[in-house]
């Protein structure tokens, strides 16, 4: 299984992509390594987007059972509002895996500047997932705006399992093609700072994923052990057992 987001020549080509092989991943795509000016800006409202309800609750003190915390190896905690109204089965999967400790220690294995950061694979390759069955797609009308959290999948629309990604900038070409399940509601700058690469040379790691209602303390990176000075000959003699 390979859950990631397919690379195409341009956003316009995304909807008409033809994969090179059945094993190739079909995922959000970035043109080259930088986004165009249009991609870097929030696009104006259209008739379709204006009609969508502003359903995301950004209050981190409310509905704690649907807030996912990601404690990162950078020492930051990110809060994500999970939206069961949009994708109930995908949200339940994320919550279940988080409570099992499945995401603890996984890296962000695919992070593309101006596009998205992807994680959720214990193998760190983009080809792994959990032992649970894949999920049927729950595509919805909610747009992929900055901070959107969406499920990665392989070629089949019904192949999402454990991997998810966060978009840095609006990517409306992904709408109704990837299951949009939530939004970052606190500390998006920490997401912006995730190490880039495919995979990164020094990847950012999820130290702990938890549900806010469970009130787990934030997991923090451990400080590197302090090097001890080398013992001198006098020290060794003074610490030697006496006869």
C-alpha cells in the first residue's frame, strides 16, 4: 500500500492525471518545488465556496473529544479540529489510532514547500499503514484551505488507512478527491516549520498524538545527554578501591 499524493505537471492537470502504474500514488500534487502566486494566496469566494457553512470551531476549550494534539519533535504542540460531521469514519479512525499510540514516533516523511506535510506511516516510506482495513471514501464539499487536514490514499478512492496530510496553502484541486476531515486550529506556524524533503534529511517527528479530552501532558523532546569530562589519572587513582 502506498498512501501519498501524486505529482503532476500543474494543478490543472491534477484532475486528469493518468498514473504510470497501478502502484503509483495518487496524492495532492505540487508543480515543481514552489507554488505559483495564485497558489500562495487564498482564492476569492465563488458561488460554491460561499455557500459552505463556516463549521470549524476554533475554540480549543470546546468539544475536546474532537481535538487532536500533535506534539512535535520541535517542542511544539499543534491542535487539529476533527470534523465527524464531514467524515465520521475517517475521524473515528484517526482518534482510535491516536489513542492506541499508533502515531507516536512517526515522521513527516513527505513535506513539499508551498504544498503539504504528510505523516502517519510507521515505516516512514509512504507505503505503510495500520493493520485496520482501508476506509471507504468520504469526500465532501469542504475546500482544502490553508491548514486543512486530509487523508492520503493510493490509487483507489477507498484506500485511506492511517496517513494524513496538512496543506500549507489552498489546494482546491484536491476537493472531493481526498477526504477532508479537519483543520489546524492552533499553532499553524509549527506546521509551517516542519522540515522539508521526500523524505527530509532530518525529519520532524510526532512524539505523541493524543485527543484533548484525554488530557495527556505534552510530550517534549528529550535533551541530549551532557558529555562528561574525561577523568584524569589523579581522578582514577583517587576513585580506585583501596587495598
